C-alpha cells in the first residue's frame, strides 16, 4: 500500500489503541509520526517515572513496537521491546523496552533523540514523539448516580465505572513537545483513536500548544472509534457518546472523517448526524478481526484509512468530493 505517494500522517493516542492504528498506517505510508500520551502512572512505567523522574516510557515503547515491520529483524526487536522480566526482585514486570528507552534518555539527556535512536535500532517505519515535554497527571470528574468525585491518575481513570463528565491535566498548561507540534502542522492527515478515550485519546486536546496546532493545521482529521465499550472508562457509552465527549472537550475542532465498525454502532443515523455537526463524513467498514474479539485487523483498518484518504466514503466507494 505504501508504494503510492504517501501522505504525511500523525497518529495520536496511547497504549493498545495507538498500536492498532499504527500497525495499519505503517502499511500505507512511510511518512508516519506517532504522538503519544505521557500520563501513565502504573506498572513498569509508573515505577520508572516515580523513581527517575522521567516521562513514562510504556506507551512510547508500544508505539515503537507497532512500527516494526514484519521481517525477522522487526519481529525480533518488537518482541524484545515488549518482553517483561519475571522475578522475585526489583526487575519484576519491567519491560525491556522501557529500560532501553530510559537508559538512552539518561545518556543523551534528550527524550526525542533517545526515541529516535531506538527507532533507528528497530528499523521503525515512522517516528515516535511524546505529546508533552514533562510527565502529566490526568484528573477526571466522575459521576456515579448523584455523586460527583474527582479521580486522579491515568491508571485509575482508565478503570473508573462512573460517567466521566470533565477531564483535566496536571499541570494544566504543560509544554508541548515542539517536534510533535511541528509534525501536526506539517501533516496531511491527523488520526485520533482508537484507544482509551479519556485517558489516551482526548488528553492530546488538553495540551494547549498541541491543541492549537490540531485546530489550526491545514491537515484533515480522522477519528477512529473503538470496537467495544464493555469495560473501564467508557463502559456503556455509545459510539455517538464518544464523539460527543470529544466535541465537549474541543468544541472548535473540525473533524473530516469518522471510521467505525458497523458491529460497534447502535444507531448509524444518529452517529452520522453527530459526525456531520463536527464537519465529518461517517465511514462504516468492518475493521475488526474475524474471531469476534474487539481487536482491529491491521489490513482491514489500513484499507479503511485508504478509503478515507482517497475520499471514498460511501458504502460502495462514493467519491466524497
């Protein structure tokens, strides 16, 4: 797919959701940048962040692994990055990739240069950047029945069972990664989602310099909706609710296309109307694996992105413009 003229694409998110979009996008573009959330406070990343005062490396590691190609070299390095130690000591549950990234940060004293060096080692098909230059904390106002409480920390927000009404970052005005801002400004397409909606996707809209770039970039914008809302922070939210939450936190952000799997949409007409209020056309395509699990198929998702980028947004490839 990448043999054609490749668009410059910036993918925003974190964790498994960003890995899904990157695994698809790397099949169709060799001008790819991942901009990754840096609010993780759990597991190996949280321990390294707390002990060393660094950006949490876990979501950055996962993005780099997703950009490895399917050669023996790529598969081996991807597996190594993701490998976790099991022990009775301090190394237990640390991912090799997290330690490699943090070691390079200490040697180079430059997070972006460190990530670029890891990417060169892996032969990654794209660049990985943090969304902010400092570690962040996520706060969410969560309603459960008549009660409203503030949940603090990405790991806690991700598993909350209430309805999230408002999201904030601490600090509230963090410095954006300059390279990430430049990538958004120079992109042809910006892709948001899939992923943990409140703890991985929408935090990008709350970093002021990055949010300004997302609003002002001449790039077109595509939102990829999730395949399931059965657990965690989006439990019970419909596909339309996901878009409305995005619009609430960034009311001036224009969206050009929304990609959704028909099996994850309760009311197609309602979703299409909500997308239209944000300036977007809705593209319905089967993008999940055929085994019934809520996981994206890289080839199917890549084909959907190709339709979006080529403006074929109808059920039978109707040209949008």
